[in-house]
């Protein structure tokens, strides 16, 4: 059981064993390279939105829509989770 917890906390992909943070760095490098010197606006909100939506969707799928379980997995209270799910149109 402890081994499973360690595997989950490493946030690596199954095939390449590349940490999620490396994927993020690569994606940001690619994003900046396509700007051709332009300055991005609201980059923080853009990145958080790109990461949060699939995170919440994956956890909700994993818990088969159980918001209490999803909130526990994410370390959020259920009200915060519901607000985020509405923000990303994952619930009505």
C-alpha cells in the first residue's frame, strides 16, 4: 500500500516516466517560443485554467462524480470544489 502511495505522489507519466513538472516546463518553453517577442497577458490565469480543468475532470471521473470523494482527493472543501466545477462548466 505504501508503494502505491509513492507511485501516485511522483506525478510521472506511465510510458516516459517524465515528471509532470517537466511536461509543464516543456509546454511553457514551447508557448514562449511561439510568441515571437510578444508579451503574454494573464499568463498565471491561463496556466492555472489549463491545468485545473483537466485535473478536476480526471478526479471527478475517477470518483464517478462523487464530489465528497473528489474534494478529499484534491484536498479542497466540497464548496470550493463545487465552485471550481461550475467555473469550468463541469457541473451546472
